[in-house]
C-alpha cells in the first residue's frame, strides 16, 4: 500500500492562557466555525454578563457614556445557524424615558433610520442588477461625458461602490448655509447666495433633481484620482442609484422591493419616511420623516432589528441570493484607510484587530457598515470567521452607538472564540487503522492556545510528523526559513458531498501549515522586517507525492440527511488512510473502579463503583472536625463516639458550598476513604460533585490536589445538581412500569432544586447539561436556619449560642414549612401579657415540647406534645420534673419560612418560588412546560414537612395557567445526587468527559478548566 500524505479523518461533531499572537496563518477561521452558539454555556454567560452591565448602565449604577434618558437602542447578535432568520440569538432593547413620540413598545420590529447602512443594500442591488461592475459609469449615464473636473470615463461602478471613485462627499448638503454668520465670525470672506450650489443646500434652496446632480458633478472637485485611495462619498451611491435605474428601467424603490425586501420578507426595510406607529423617534429635532429622494441609496432607508437579522443570517449562512463565491468576493477589502487596522470594501468599513480575543490573540476581521442621520446612528458588523453578526440601532444623541459597538464586539467575539475552541476539542482524537492491516498507522490531532496541530502521524513506527519538516526543507531549500516545531492544521471552505461505506458524508479539505522560524542571522540592519513577513501562504500545495498534496487533509463528517448535508448533523467517528482502508478511533480504556464523592458542607456521600456495579447505598460521613468541651477531637465519623455535644465546636472544610480548607478536607478524606482504601488510586476514576458557579481559583486548586497529591487515574468534576438527571428522574413521578427509561440516560429536561447546608440553588438541566445562565442561588441553607433558630431560642428561652449541634437536631426534628404562614402565626400566638389566651387554644396543635438531652441519661433530644403542666412552677419546686423542656411555637414554621421569604431577616434576595420564576425568564419559553413538569427537590432542607406542597403552590401562582407544575422529592433527597453520579459513571461517554492524569500533566490546569466548563453534554 502506498501511504498517502492526504490523511483522511472522519471526525464526529457531537454538539455540533494568554499567549503570543498567532501572526501567520491562512486567512479565515483559525478553528471550525462554532455552532449552536445560543446553547453554549460560554456564550450564555457572556450574554448574561453584558445584559447585566447594560442594566447597570441604564440604572445609573455605572457610567454609560451617553445620556441614558435620551437614547433608545436595539441590539442583537445574529448567528449563521440560528433557528429563525429574523430572531437573533441575543437581543436587548431600551426605550428612553424622553422618547414620547412613536412606538411605546420597542421590539425587534420597531423601525429606525439606518443612514449609510443603506449603502450595503445598494451594493447588494448592484451585485444582483446584472450590470458590468468594471464598466465606466459614463456607459450608463452619458450626461457625465464631456468636459469635467472629474475624469468620469475612468470611474467604474465598482469604484463608486467601494469609495474609490474620488467623487465628492456630497452636493449642496456640505454647504452649511445656516452657519454662514458663524463662518464669517471665524474670519472667512463673505460670499453671495449665487456662490452656493443651486440645490441641496439646507435653508437656502430645494433638493436636487437628477439632472442637477449630474451637472453639479461635472463642476465639482474630485477628492482623489480614481483608484488612488478611499474617499467617503454619498454622491457615489446617488449616482449608482441613477445608473441602476437607467439600466434596469426601474427606480431604486422598485429594485429594493423586488430584489431584497419581498424575497427575504424584510417588511420594515423601505425608503424614508417609515411608519410612525412603529418608529423609534428621539426627542427634539431628528431626521425621522424625511424624504431622501435621490439620496436614498446613500443613506435614506428605514429598517428594523429583525430585518437586519434576516439579511445578516442569509449572508453568514451563504443562503443569500448570491453564490458562496460571490459572497466571498464581496467580503474582501479594496483599499487601506489610514492605518494598519482599517480597510475599506464594497461598501465595508473593515477592522482587523488582534485584541478581541485576549486569551488567544490572533487577528480577527470585521466587515462593518455604519450609518447616521440627525439623532440616529447604526452599526452592522459581520465577523464571518465565527458566523457572527452584531447589530446596533440607536435613536438619540449619537455617542451611544460606538460605545455599544465596542462593548458587543469585545464581549461576543471573545465568547465565540472560546466556544470554537471548546468545540474543537471534539477533533482531539487518536486514530489507528483497522486491526489486521499489514502496516500499523496512527494519527492524532491536538489543540494548543493557537490552533489545531498534527500531534502525531506514524506509519509502521516511523514518525512522519518530524520528517515533514525535513521534507519541506529538502524540497524548498533556501526559499524557506527553518520549518518547525509544529505542523498546524487549518480548515477551509472547500467542501463537497460524498459517500463513505455507503453512507452520506460531507468531505472538507483542511490544510497543514508549518510553523516557520522567522529571522536570519545577520549583523546588517533591518532584520526585523523579515520577521514581519508571512510566507506560509506561498508554499501551500507546493510539495506533492504521487499526485497527492503533502499538506492536504480530508475531514469527513457523516450526515443523517443527505438532502441537507450540514456538518452539524454528523453522527459517527471513523478514519481512513488515502488508500481507502478505514480505521476507527482508538477507544480509551477507562479505569474499572470509580469513586463517587458528593462532598457536601454537612456530610460527604461516598461510594465505589466496581465494574459498573452500583452499591445499595453510599457511606454518609460527617464532613467536620469537632472538639468537645473536654478538648477531645473527633474527625468525621468519629463524631458518633461523642457523648456530650454541649458547647461542642466544629471546623468545616466547606464554606458557602466550596472547599476552602484543604488541610481539614484532606484529613477527613484520608481517614475515611484512603487510609483503609480497598482500591488502587492509580487505577480509579474520581467523580466529584461541586456546586454551580464555582470560583475558578478554587476549582483549579481542587484539580491540582486530585491529580498531584492523590494521583487518580482520571477525574471528572461536575455540577452536583446536574447529576440528578441521571438517576431515573421520571420514576420519582411515576412507577417504573408506567415509564421505563434507558439506564444511565439523562432526563430530557429537569429543574433541580438543591437546598442543603450552605445554600439553595435552582438549576435547569437540559439533556444532562446545566443551563448556566439560568442557574439561581439563594444564600439560605441549613446553617442559616440553625443559626436563626439558635437566636430565637436564646432570646426566648435558654442561651444556646454554644449549642448549635443540639439546636440543629431540634430544627430537623420539629420544624415544618407552613402552608399558611399568617394563619399558623395566629394559632400559635400566646396573647398579650395582660390577656393570655388559654393554653389549649394557644397551642393550636402547633406548640410542641422539646426535651433537651442531659448527656447522662438522655443523649438525644425528643419531641413530644405540648403539656402545660410540664412547665408549672409548683411541679418544678416539688422536683417532680428532671427534664429541661423547651416549648416551641412559631419557631417551628418561622425558621423554614426563610427559604420562601428571606426578607423576614433582612436577606435581600427573592424567595425560592421567585427564584424559580427568575430562572425560567432566562430561558426560551418553549422549555418552561417541561421544566415545570419535572421539578425535583434534593438536599436536607427538603425533609421539612410541607416543603414540596408549599413550593408547588407558590410556583403555580407565578407561571402561566396552561403550565402543569409537578414537584417531587426522591425517597432519599440526601443521597439522590450521589446515585446520579453513580449512574453517570456507567455512561458510555464518561471517558470523553473525564480528564486523565496524563492529559492534566500535558495540558495543564487551564485546559482542564475549559474542558469542564461546559458541563455534561453527554
């Protein structure tokens, strides 16, 4: 077999560090375009952060940079694969308080003047007109022939459309007649009215006719020679509009309607004036309602967020009524514009920046078009490398638009880049050829902080990767600097339908791109110039072997629907070397033993999974180090030996849900799990549950200890609430016979409410993956409730501030959640001092006596019915009672009430039902019914009697009437999360989620953090 250097990889698309700048690469995306951006937790977090920042700017908490009360605006992010063309994946609207005219219901269909964004549509009409763009404009407008200060016969339509015709910026409009007296005061000489143009001068004469414009253009000064350099010009587009009308025999409005707005359903895009009822009209003077007439192609259109979204989606997805080749040609620069970062196109205002992705610096090209009118400003930016567009529409003082543009670019480009890198991890595979092949072959791709690179390519044991550098050097000789050390891999747009093993696939061409060592050893000046030159593009396809390009990589993605072979629908993984011999990815061999740790603040739930067998129950270990008043220390389960809990002191390694004291945590782990371990840590996988929204520094510390101090073979750190989706959630609501589920498969949608020792969290889970932007947290947990009960008892009965252990037991035994807080408060009221209510009435069935332990004859407290005689002075004086009894009245239900009304003690957070509502409002409304129908509650606080009934009642009151609300508690809410982790350990994709010790040592902590950031996604 001839081993081809066109390595063919069939890779799956399962979901669909600050470093030096990547300065030399093929033009285009560094990694495959990210897909399903709207569903990415990274993108969702970025969107949520910007939304919060905008809210703060509008509220005045931070400086906005523009007069908030006077500026209305609409913002959007458009993706190439969004579900509906006219519905962006993120949008934000603000109607200024001062905007009293026009619409009072600002939405994506509200109309704005978009100014020179109109030029983009004019150029699109030009591309679709059938006109020869390189023909001189005089071919269509012969009135421009003859004697003229501008050589119109040298000016083509393409030059006019790209600011390269040298034409004047305006005609008439640039003469500020209304400022005549000001100009005189500044020392300019007086002029007569006849010195002004005969039309188009505001305040002096009427708008221009077509003939007046053409005559005026023959007498006006050119800005530059044709094709010399870009010069912004509104008149160029007015002339283009007249040329198109002359050629097509249709005016601009007709062309706009027939070519653009009708086919694309852009009902809000039309020449000004627009619809006042839909309009966003700023206070004071503005251009709204103006008729731009012949200047409409330059800047006289009205549009909306939804229409611009439709156009942007079509362009990015290459479904616009142009071929991909035509769109690629349209998205190209035509000239430089003043510095190294700014270029112009047709009619693009192009930025090329390397600071938009600060973690992974590389140049990103933005094709934009801005527009302005009086008190209107707009901006449309395309970032084609990421399939992303950003839309900004403003009405009011014009400083807001650039501030908002910069904020959106810096937020969403960086987020899209991180998503692309996360998704590119799917390509990090090691492949070998089929068993039984004569010659063993293996290949692998990896990703560093810049791009994908060819990590290994071996045939019969020979390292071809290292030899590739020698081959390039041998064949190209001194034409190249030294090649190395890495061979990078970049995608391209070359793609075609194909078949493999009788199944439909999409074949993509990627290219190898060697790193080249820059610079030459010389003492002559100017050596730094050579370092700035990128020569890699010039050696592509330069070396062949048996008619096969050495740098060509074929990537296949198998699709389910051959009529729409989108790479996002790929389903399987395989590899083939060029001779057609298939190979398959080498499956990683995982450890046979898995340790599941649900490391709670109060207790640890721990257990081993051996060869897929889940034990009947985990060990429950107190996560605490205690010292009694005799100064004896108890570590974790040793606490069971303690016989006197009076004034006992605790040291807990977990605070507010996070491990903050690793010395204490390791002491507990070592004593309870590792000292008598019946497993080999080096052949064991660890699955560790953590709370949502963990702090990166604490997570990194945890990862380091797991690998470097304990040495686990592999490790997965995931959000504990999410594990619950793997423990057959539906059988909490129904019997197993009614609704059988596939083992270890996560529930489609579930909302997990975890109320534990440190806090209470609301986590929506979709297909096993947490929806990060909708996770909500209430800083009320078992600890807060115990402390509150301690305070109440200390004020009303005995001082128990040093006896929180006893109070905690009292809380767990006696407290309940009231279905009607006010009614229970009335029942338990004793009356005023001078007018006590009868004991039998004041009890109301709520009052209970709690007999305190004395730690001699009674080691546990007991709860019994309220008995007034137990507290009589006569009985106590007669020594008939040796019991210390506390009567608990409204404390029983006032303490758990904090979960539903934390403001009762001044905690400025919404209650649990309100948190559920807030979480839902962060999500598409289509997910609400399934989430509300699958609410499960876990954690120790859910043991309170009446908890799920109260929660269901309050949630029902806050959601639409047609939504069914079901709240259920598993048989054991304490261990439910652990069992979910145990089922996850047996999931087929667990090795894709876990990180091995070798991967940690090779890639470092930041790589581990990125891999865990997206949650489960299995």
